[in-house]
């Protein structure tokens, strides 16, 4: 599960094929050696392509 960083962007390739790009954040949390909570956010760039089947 993650969080969107911004609105998805619809784009087209040079030959006109549509695709969508979005930023997704996932967060990890853990306790360190001193028992304090730590967290880290990873950012992922996701590209969704639309392919038509024949």
C-alpha cells in the first residue's frame, strides 16, 4: 500500500501510444536499537501502458 505524491500525468509516446506516469510513496517504520521509532519513505515512479490485444 502506498500514497500518491501528485496527480497522475497522462502522456503519449512519439508514435501516439497513451501512457500514464505517477509517483507512489511507500513508508517503512521500525524501532532502532534504542527502542525509538524510525521511518523511511521510498519514492517510486510508476508507468502504466495501455496495450490493445488482437
